C-alpha cells in the first residue's frame, strides 16, 4: 500500500488532481483506484454527477474516458439503461484457508452452532457484563450487524465461521464490515475463538488472513473496536499490530469506553 501511495503522487498536481494517464497498466489501476475514492460507497449517481466529480478530480480534460475506464475495470457499476451508477466494493472471499484453519461465509444452516459458540464467550459476560442475546446470530445473518453510518448495507457485512482444517470443527467466529468508518477501511466487528483454542496463535492467524484479504481488496486500513475493560483484548490486538488509536468513544448510558484501534494493511 505504501508503494501505491508513492506511485500515485507522480500523477497528481499540487491540488491532488490526476494530471496524466500512465503507460504501465499497473499504474493505470492505481490511478483508477485513486479516482474511485472520490465516490461514496452505497450512493447512487447519475451519469452527469459522475462526470462532474471526474471533472474536478483530473486535469486531462477527458472525464468521459475516465468514466468508461472506471466502469470497464469494475470500479463503478451501472444500471442496464446507464442512468444510475454506483461504486463497487470488493469483498473478501467467501472461502479461504490458512495453515491450520478454514474461514468461510456463514449460512443459516450454521446459525444454531454459531449461536452456541457465541454464548461461550467469557469476555462478553464476565468482563464486559453483556447478557447474551439468544437470537444474535440469526439477526446478524438476516439483517447484518451494521455500523451507524448513512447508506449502511447488509451487502457490505459478512459473518465468517472459523473451522479447524484437520477436524472441520467450528472453533471461531469473525464479523466484518467493508467500508467503515471510511470507504478505504475494513472493520472487524467481532472476532472470537472458543476458549479451548485460545493462546495457540489461532487468533493472530485469522488476523493475518484478514490483512491479506484486505490488501487484495485494496483497503488501506483495518480497524477494530475494543472495550477499555477488555485488557486481554487490548493486549491481543496490540500484538496484531493494531498500535494506533483512531478514536475514543464513551457511552455514558452503558458506562463503557470503546477504543477504535487501527493498523495499516500490509
């Protein structure tokens, strides 16, 4: 990601507008990725609105060319009649493997087992004092656990089951939201490994898998919210390179303080 940031500077003027079209295809993708950041996730645009944004974002006097490139390369999509455009979002793979784990998109068939796993989290109850919601998994699978932002959509939410590769045993749960708090961020809403599998490196294995996936989807940061009372969680995330505080949120009604931690995608 750092190399890409350095590359894009070569094609921007002092006002951060694209001033040229690279000859190399790899650099063309970097320029298109930069232009795509000018559009908001979950917002519909008319062709005229797309053109206006691109006129402001480049000095090549060919907004139509960039609009076509963004569409043809998959950064933007549009309705069949061409009247409505929207920014596409690359999602992490529905199925993936690490050295010891299988991480795959959760389905309703797994809801009961996932709920039983969720209910074993000692941190939720003993440390944070959170009472278990018996239909939490079902609700998340049907509605999504969405962040408090405009245009939040279940399309950008994903729940993943984590399985031991050798035994196919369900041992963990991962929740992600693509594009929060900004379009360039991947947010970890929840990561839990059953206590029988803790302190064996599985959690860090999952985090590095998420980092790899985030890089392939061109996200710049990964963020996670950690309750200040969860000291073991704070230590874990620090070991996983979440060493910057993006923001601090206090919730007086619940008497909680949440640290939003971040790490750069590598």
